[in-house]
C-alpha cells in the first residue's frame, strides 16, 4: 500500500501476509445469529476452531497422474481433484444447463528433473507452477516446490484452493464464460469459484478435506494474499492485487458459484473505481516512513475525510493514556472519556516498516509496510466517530464497525485527482489495501473495540473492511448494529 505527502515526499505499502493470530487484540466469544452483522458467524457459518486439513479415515481417490510419483503431494492433489469434480457434477448442470465435463488428464512433475513431462507444450524442467491447459483440458502441478511450499506455509487446504482455482479455469472453458482474452476477468472468476468450493469444504461436504472458519480459513485467504500480484507496474500481472483476490474469494465463499458467473469487466471496474493500481512514478516505492510529522499529516487527512465536530486530541508520547474507561491498545489507543488518541511512535513505526523475509521462500509470509501502521490510526480514529454518533464502544459490533469505517476512510484517501489536495495531505497508493488485509488477517487490532478485543474470524474482519471500501459508511452503520 502506498500514499504520498503532497509537495513533500512519497509513501506506500508492500503486500503483507501474516499467519498467526497475535499482538494486542484478544478474541471475543459469543453466539451466532445472522449472515452479515453477527461477528460470530462467517458468511452465515459458525466461527469454528476445529480441525482443518485432511479428513482422517477416508480412502484415497484413485486417478492416473501422468508423471506422478504417488507421493503425499500427488495423493492430496488427486483427492482434491476428486472432491472438486464431485462439487462441479452437482453445480455445473444447474448453472450452465449442460452436462459437466471433467478435465481429460492430470499431470505432475518435479521441476528439478530434466526428463519430466511436458505440460501444455512446455517442458516441466524448471517449471515451478500449477495450471490449467486450455489446449487439452488438463490440469498439472509442480509436486516438488510450489505445492509443498503452499501446503507447508498455509496448510493443505490452501493447496486445494490452488487446484480449485485452476479447475475454475476449466469450468470457464467448457461453459464458454469469461472471454479468453480478458485474463483478469478469468482470474477473478477462478478465485471466486475457488472461494465457493472452500465453503463447500467448510460446510463439511467434501469427502477428503475439512476446513475450520477461523485459522484454517485465515490461511486460505493468506495464501491468496501471498500469491497476489505484488508489482503494480508490471503489465503481465493478471491475477490481481491481494485485495482483489481476497474480494473475489470472499464473494464466492459468501454468495456461491452463481455469483461468480456474473463477474465481468464491468463488475470489476465498479469495484476498482478510483482505487490506485499503478504508480505514476516508476521509482516510487509507495513507502511513507512513520514519524511524528507523518502521523500528524495522516491524522489531518483523516480529519478532512470525517470532519468531526469535536476531533480527538493527538498525543504522541505513548499509547497508555491512563484512560478511565478503556484499556491501552499499543501502539495506538483511543480514550473515550478524554477524546484522545495516544500513539507509541517507535512501535507504530516498527509495524509500518517493511521487513525482509528471514529465509528464502516462494511466499513472503511476514512482509510488512507503512499502511500496516497507518490503518491502526484510522481504526482508532473511527472510535471517536462512533462515540460522536452515540455507538457503544465496548462490543463486537464496535470492532466490526471499526474495520468497516476504516475501509470507508481508506477509500476516501484515494481521490481521483490527488494533486488538488491541500498541501501536506496524504493519500492511498497501490498496495495499501493489501497491507490492510494482511493486518486484519494477523492480529486484527484494526478490527477491535476500544479495549482491543477483536472477533474470532479473520474472514469476517477482512469482509467488514472490504464492505467499507466498496459499499460506504451507510452500510457500515446499518450492517454492524
């Protein structure tokens, strides 16, 4: 993510993914009642914390795999394809009024082997990938690098997600949807189809896999973030940003495969609107280091967006304000009784500083950037807005409104003509939304109440933020009551 100081310096954010629920936010427990506004449900499903991964005691599916070695990755992949095809045998005739046509072949390879299989006319040597081949209606995967790392980093169901995405391309081909030339539409539809299949697993309907809707689903979304396009200036990027990939996945999970069919260029354009996608300056890295000066400029920009009659006082010498009616939430706190925001500047700066991966890996699972810090300021500022509106600040609904309203403010920081902003303003840059999604999947402090309590589901936290970005303030206030 990124933003700039007008007439000052450049700023921005790198894609970030975090896999563990940690940090200042603690979980709130409760009873589920509805699909959207209840913080204890995940798109209508209970927020579960049970097993996630391979379902024990189920015989493996049998399927020929060209070039396969019969090892655990190929076995899991065959089981995944088996479950995916059973799903499409059910849904395909209903959606397209035609008989479902399974893929013709499955292929597996080790990219370190010189004499491997040929996939879609390309040698598998050095081919670290998984894909669907339009030419012969087949699916193939790298069993030695990509798939093991996806599984090890994000869990085996994330590997299933990759294959469900590739099978989505097969569905597009046989159904003649999502024009071949519109690559981005194809990728968004495939993510949506994969999200719909993830719900199938979460509902307990897959023979070989199970998925809880807390940490298990967190990791599936994290894998979508990690495999998103991270270079906004690369014209070959067609998978979409992390925010766009997560959005499509959540659409499928929440609304089902019929909605995926309706994704087209117009629908995607309506979601993108004025959100930034490319840097105007190719040398711009989109990073605005967090300092006292940048914090004051950022808060001033939030104030321009929200226009509170009684804006909170900003204190920059620590997050512990000695508040009588709220606990400190380092590195940023809001005290309702004094209407004050306290900031631990060094700690907030640490959160907003990009970190290099600690080991060589395909996926940077712990990358950070500036908006990881700035979105916390937005979130705590929204508590002042909620107080002014008379909202309760000590509830799960508070947490969800904080995430949703943070999305509203984030969207407002993406003006169509940033050059017209007042001097000293900051605004959104490519990657900022991805950074916010990563933070919401990790510790969830940006989706917490005034005491730092968040809700169990990272999916729900991200969905609330996404709702604010795409739907606006009115929906935040009506949905999360």
